[in-house]
């Protein structure tokens, strides 16, 4: 069994200008980013690259409509795609490194030939998706009201670049939802049947950095994250390395219909279902990987293994309040359709569940959170 695949070369720079200099960013590059990131950090560098601002094509998480509109506006031909942004920007850029991109719904339905014809450089500006080291792009397919992932090796970056400076302007709510996503990547990774000692190494290190960082924030306030941004950025990357190999499971599977229909930010949608799913896992099996994870969490949270999810819930509530599903607009009818979506459409993810969850179990988890 393969133990670990790590494709992009990893770089870290203290400052954006150091990255721009070493990578010789300029003519022949297409930079996909947001203006609120580009202007303060790169605007004064006069790079000479073409720049596409994602937010001009719609708010929120990436959709097929957004991708098609952006791709339609590209005029030149480029040797490199450089994405500087959150998960949305990075996921879109992965598609743009391919030769055939639109209509993107056909790409996701595997009706277009997948050929990579440009170099890809991914620079994350949030600390959650780990997208810089994964080969997955997630799009909302507007007409189907759900999210779908496309995962092909042609979408691995050539270079992943970590620049903690870029996180300094990230507002706390975005920091919270993205870092919780990273924590969930790491936790789900440890429970996947495809987890290995090598993925565990990265996953546990990510959990350690995020939980200890959250404890510092819970104690000293939101500003306590600032000196820890490099740790959070690396933790997100570690978690990305882990789940890129092991996959993520039920938490992501059950959050996709919620995110797709009610546009709940990805990390927040995951958080809404996270601990209840782990409690259900425990009710089915207390042995093996989940026992190791709980022991690890207990040491970090300084509590007994039987109370880790309660203590983790207390800690996470200080970072991001947990809301019942109905507060996002979810209805009793949705629970039936969400359950059907998970059982029928999310098999790519549910194959990575710690233990199988049947439709009754999935519905019960949603109902308890309703
Ligand atoms: Fe995620």
C-alpha cells in the first residue's frame, strides 16, 4: 500500500516580495487572486503579470458559473498560473492549469480530456483548505444544487508557497472557519482506512498546532493568533498532506449538501456536523484509530479520553459558535434529501468513514443537529 505522496515542492517566505523575487513573477504569468489581497501585498511591486480578480465574478465559494465566466475573460496564453488566495481561488486556478476547462460542468462530468499545459503555483491566504497540496477542486454545480469534487493528478501544483504575512489581514471569522476545516481534515484523516503512519504524522502535528493555538486564543483573545499564523498555515498544509493521501469522510460528505443548498462556508458547514459524527462513530466502535485520536486529543486538552469531544466542543465554541442546522435555513424535508445525497452522491468520501454509517445513522445525525 502506498504510504505517502507529496507532489508540490514546498516553499516558505516571510514576505511576499521575497516570493515574487525568487519566483520571478512577471510577464507570461496569470495571477488569479482577490484585489484586497493583491493591492496591499503585491500592488507596489510592479510585477508585469496579468491579474484576474476572482471576486469580480461572484461572491462565496466557487461555482461552475464563476469558472466559466472567468475563463471566458482570459485573453492571452500563459506559461504559469499563480493563485494567491483562499480555497475558492486555489480551486479555480487548478482547473485553469488544464488545457480544456469549459464548460466546467463537462470537465467535472469527465467529458473533457484532462491535459495539464501550464505550471501551477498555489499560495494560500487562509489556513484551512490545504488546497495548495491537494489535487482536488470542489465546485458547486449550480443547476444541481450540490458540490462535486474533481480529483486528478494533473491538478497538483508544481509549487506550494506558504507566506504567513498573507494571513495578517484575514478577519477572525475567516480564520476561524478555515482553521476548523484544517482541524477536521486532520481528524478525519486519522480515522480513514487509507490512513498510514506517515499521514498520521502530519495529521497529529496539525491537530497539535491548531488545538494549542485555539487554547491560546481562548485564553488571551483573538489577537493571540497573530504570532501563531505561521503555525496555523503550516498546520493547514500538514493536514492537507495527510488528507490528500488518506481522504476525508462523513463530515465532508454530510456538509456538502448543507454548503451547496444554503451557502454555508465550507469550514462552518463541516463544524456543524463534525463532533456529532465522531460521537456516532464512538457508539459503533471505540477501538483502533479513534482510540488513538482520542488519547492524543485528551493529552492536548488535558482531560480524560471519555470527555474529549465535550472539551473540544467547549474550546471550538470559543472560536466559532455552533448553530443548529435550522438556523442555516435547513428544513425537516431537507434532512431526507440531504441523507439521500450523502448515500447516493458522496461515496467518494463515505468510503473513508471510520466505520460505515447507514442511511438511518446519517439521518439521525442530521436530526440531532436540527
Ligand atoms: Fe475541508
